[in-house]
C-alpha cells in the first residue's frame, strides 16, 4: 500500500475511533457534561490531536453521521443499472437502512441517541445537517452518473437536482421520525420501512 494511502487510512480510523468514543461518552455522561478533553483521554489521544481533527466536541461525531449517509448514497450507486431512479432509491434504502446484523443495528442505535440529543443542541443539529447536505451532493453525483450526465456542469438538469433533494429529504425524515420514537430498527416502523413509505408518497414525482 502506498505510504500516503496508509496515512490517510490511519487518519480515517483515528477519526472514527474518536467519533465512537465521543458518542459513547455523550450517551453515558450527557452531551453537556462531556468535554473534548474527556473524549481525547478516553480515545487515547492527546487533546491537541483531538483538535487537529475536530474543532468542537459536537463535530467529533460527524464521522458517524457521515458513514451512515455515505452508505445510503453508495447503495444507490450499487443498485442494478437497469433500475429506474425510483426503484433504485427503494432498493438502496432497503439495503442501507436495514438493521440486518449487530453492526448495522449498533450504528442505527448510535444515530438514534445522537439525534435525540440534537433536539437540545444547535451545534449537534448543525453537524447532522452538514452530513445530510453532503449526502445529498453525493447522491446528485450518483444519479447524474446513472443518467449519463455531468453533475458539475451548468447544464445538470433541474430534475436531477430536485430528485436528489427530495430523496435525501425522504430518508432524513424517515430516520428522524424513527429516532424520535420507541420502535425497533428492524420492524414496520424502522428507518428502512419509513423511508420506503416516504418514497412511496413521491410516486407522482416525474423521476428523471
């Protein structure tokens, strides 16, 4: 493996380790009571290392939000090429949001806990909003690729941008709705099922 690639991988792993540690401390001790220095100590890094990766304690959980959002977008990319957009999106939520194993279920539990905390933290809500926005831009790129268009070009169709925005909002609303309630992640009121319902409500949309 190339040295620069190995360095980037280590940085990525360090960020994720800090993020998991931060989430665990937030759940155990509360967001307000947890300091950045507490997270650094529990993660086994120096405070200066923490601040090299994250500006605030709230930002330290951004990799967890980003990982889930990226998984959803990549699931759209992995959907069979012959599926129309609406079907590809449904295929993606079924795979990306399903609690079909301990790792997936654990990740969704983290997201649920953090989203509940965000109700009382504007900083944490901002981190979640940034992750959702980034996911929408990634989804736009993927939908454009499926349509054979350049998402960076000025001529990227309005319909593609709207499709990415609507689909991203549907998934966000589904996850937030599930997180606010008591339902398990793998049932009819879980995030995957709710996302499918949200997408079903958009059947009238002229998907590109």
